[in-house]
């Protein structure tokens, strides 16, 4: 039982703006004219398409399979035709396009035949449970999108101490988890029990911020139905970022996750509320992850939560919520503290899209970043930092690109929560500096690795060239030596009269034959006197002609002529 | 007085032997400075510096026969790193050696390639696969963009391709300092 909670350092009290969207009833988003499903909706490797253009798919059918261990498959959110597989704009801070599968819905919304698993999850082996979760494409729905089945591995111990269910939802504006807890507390509690079984967790804590009393009561009631003492719901103080994994673990258990380590290393696992509901749907109904609750809020006429199929364009959600109040300055994906801005609305909702926040040109709700004043070293950022870092030092080092020093000040422990940004009186975009520094360090690290490989390859190239040269020289030398030896042997053979080599013997025999032929009598022997006279006459005649010609062109035809005649 | 000479002489002998032994036992192979300089260079082995590779250039810098601003692929980053390492003033890239340009790789048009193997022999890091009268292909992930394979090609089938930023290689920009100063 949780007796007392712990207070993590720093944190900020931000205006909530959650009232905007929480009071409206959650409704399903209208079926859009087309669904655009990015292949990369999670942390890890992008999924690989396993359908072809023009293929008919049913709701829940797998359209892209996981590619490797850290990856997740993607399923068709509704029935329809595969219209295209190609690059489309996605919700990514770069504003670039990425490979997507486009489905044109046929409107029937016909499910594929689902493989319903035993309603009694406890009879299913934990590793089989993990496989079902993996095949259902479930990833963490809190924002990071880490494949859930990997988290559900309790490790070598075979059990974990504490499973924390994160229902704190600390970012302003966002209410999708709050709505889910109010709407489907039973599903969530079932999901929690399944995850507890998969992890063999000794203790489960559902942590809900105290600004969500209805959700807390709903979960408490659902828990009471099961009468499981090892699962308890606790209210934690509302302070941003209480929902960040490391801060939540500290709040609930008082334990800190060590640097470069994971919660599982201290026998703790954190799961988001949305993920638990998805796990329930996958185990009890066999449904893959194809939709989620999304908060559509900000400067729009009817902010509310919608149950959205993945791939639905955001502009259609905004239209369903009454449209924008004025004209759009930017669209923020995620909350105002950690989200990123996009400048077009025709972007698909993906597994990690928890909130769509519209910032209109006419509104003054958001602090704008048009200018920043110099840092005055007031230290407010250090007081606000929930990770216990010194943001201003990180800022100086990131700005001057002294990345070694930034790392000495534990740059990689920064969770990019934005508390320092929020409190900065000079409005310096601090987190942006840290993101830049982190990316730059990674880039340099990669370049260093690449240049090391190139060096090794070049050294090997040089070694290879040298080796080949040496080999060639050696071959040449051997050949020459062999030739020399042969010649020597030849000479010896002739001297000794030995005929060791059959080839040589053949040559010698041929030479003998030629000699013998030469010795044979010729047709010029044994001639009569008349013939001799004729020959002499002809020779004399030829000599005359030759003399005339030989002045200009001396030849050696004499011998030939004499032979032929 | 003799005793002092003997004691000092013995001491000198002991330390001499000790130092001599250490000099042999812990001998540093090669020139550590050259290694350090070589580690900073981008290892494209392109020869634009006027030396037949990064290591010879590193050697030349260490011997102070070459300046630190002769490496176009490394550009400003490398010059600053070298200046830091050697405690010298950074200076702009020598235009005689070339200009700093974006990262590129080469690509062989396989329709045109006649399989002459000349590019394979030219590649300093063995990043081209192929054999005589067989089609050649650049191993793109290993290519450093040195372009040394281009001049020997008799049919001009090697094309320079810029390395485009993808969604995976994309990174956050440094916040705009001008916007910050404008106050």
C-alpha cells in the first residue's frame, strides 16, 4: 500500500485549459474519404507493407508487418481498397513526407474474422500474451510509442515489483486519457489485470492527478468490483510534469531511475492508461490497435475528444469539431509544453497522436517566440527543472557548441519537458537548444564512426594493394626461376644426350628428319649434258635480266632461283 | 668525498638503468600526434589536400610542412578541431584545395558500365564491388564521396549524387540567434 508520496524536484504549475474539451461527450470521428497510414508510427524500425495497391482489405487486417524486434505491425482501420503506397506528409517536426499506405474506405466497415482469445486471460502463458500484444500492433499510447510487448517482459527475475499505470496526463489541454478513464474504467481495469499477469507484477499503482476526480472515482469503482488488493489507485498532486515516466516513478515509489538505465532495471514498469485499454481489446476481443482517443482543442468552436481511426486527416477532425476560430497560425501535435508545431492541417493521426491543438492567429493563448532576451542568470530554470539539471549551463554550452561540457552537465538526462522554457523570463527557447545539441552530438558520433570505418577500409585497401603487388612479384620470380631451370636442364640434356622431355624428343626427331631430307638426292643431280647446257643458258639469261634490275633493287633471289630451277 | 662520488654514481647508474628499461618496455609505437591529427580528419582519402590520403596529410601537418586549412571535405569543423588540437589560430579553408560542399556519394549507371574495373582500382576504400566484364556497383553506405573513381571511368557512367536529408537523418536546427538578439 502506498503510504506517502514523494515530491520530485522542480516542476511548474501551468494553467490547465482542460475544461475546454472534457465536458463534451466522446464521439467517434466520421469516416474520412481516405485514410493515410504512415509506416513509422512508433519507436524503432518502420513497418513493411504486406499488401499491394488495389487490394481489398478488411477492418483489422494486417497491412504492414513489423520489421525487427523493436517494431510494430499496422492494421487496416476500416475496410476498403489500398489506393496507394508512397510518400505523404506526416506529422513530424521536420515537415517532411514519409512512406504511407493509403486506404479508400468502402463504407462497410467490415471486420476481418477476429481470433478471440480466452476470456480468462490468466490461463494464457505470459509469453503467449506478449505475442498477442505484439501481433495487435500495440505501442505505448502516452506519446513515445514504444512497442508494448517489449515492456511486458519481466526480465530474468520473472517478476517485477511495481507496475505503475500512468493516468496523470499532466500536459495542459489534453483530456483523452481522462475521458477514457471516465468512459471505460472496466476495460482499463481488465487491461491492467492482464498486464499484471504478463509481468507477474507484485504491486500495481494507478496514478491519477488530483485534477481528475471523476476519472479517479470511476477507476476506484471498477477496481472495487474485482476486489484485488494488490491493485490500488492513488491521487497524485497536480504539477507538471508529474506524468513523465521518471518523475512519476519517483512520486509513487521514491526511487530514481539511474542514468542510462530503464525502469525495468529497478523492477518497475510504467504503462499508459490508453495502452491498458488497447491490451484489453487485443486479448479479450482479438482486436488490433486501429483507433484511439484524440483531444481536439485550442482555438476551435467545439473542442472535444474523438475516437479516431488511425490515418484520419486532422483537418477532418477539426471540421467535425466546428472548425477553427479565425485562421490557423499553427497546429500543435501533442500538448503545448512538449508538442511540436506543424503548418498544415492535412496530416494523419497516428498511434502516438494524443492531442491536436489549434493556435489561431487571433488568439493570445500561446506565448509566442518572436524574440528572446539575453540570459540574466536568474536561475529560475534550475529551480523548475524536474530532472535536477542546470538548464542555464546547458544552454550556454549548447549555444557555443561546447558539447563535451554540455554532456558533463548531463545533457542526455534532459527529458525536454519544457519547464525551463516556461519559467524563463527572457523567453529563451531552451529546449530547442538542447534538442539541437543532442542531435548534433549524435550526428558527430555517427560521422566519427563512419570515418573510422573509412580509415580501416583504406588501411586494408593499402594492405591489399601491397599484398597483391608482392604476390605478383613472387609469381613473376617463380616463373623466371622455373624458366631458368628449364633452360639449364635443356642444356644438360643435350650434353648428356638424354631425352627426358617427350616434347623435346619430338622436336629433336623433327630436326633429324629435316636433316635427312636435306641429304636426299635432288632433281639437279644426275643430269644429262643437254639438260646442263639448257640450265646454264637459262641461268645466263636470268643473270642478265637480274643485272639490269639489281641496280635499283638488290635482292637475294639467287639462292631461291637456283633451287627452283 | 669518495663516498659521495660513489653514492651519486650509483644513484646515477640506478636511475639510468631504470629509465633505459622504461624506455624499452613502454616504447610508444608510431607518432601519437599523427594519430591524433588523423583521427580528426574526415577519412575521405580524396587527396584534395595534395597528399595521397588522410594519413600522409596528417603526417605533413605534424611535420609542419602542410597547413591545417587544406581539407575541403572536413571544412570549418575540421579546421577548428585541428586548431584546437595543435593550439593554432583557425583560418579559412584554402580555396586552392577546393570548396566545402555538402556530402555526396557516387552512383554507377549500370546500363552504361562496361565492367573495366578501373574505378575499382581507383577507390581508396574498396567501396566498389564488381569484376572484369561484370557490372560494377558502389556500396553506398561505405562511399566517402572522394570522387576518385570518376576520372578513370572511360565511359563516364559514374554520377555524383548529393546525400539528401531524410526523415530519419533530420535533426533540430540551432535556434535562430538573430531572432534572439532582436529585442
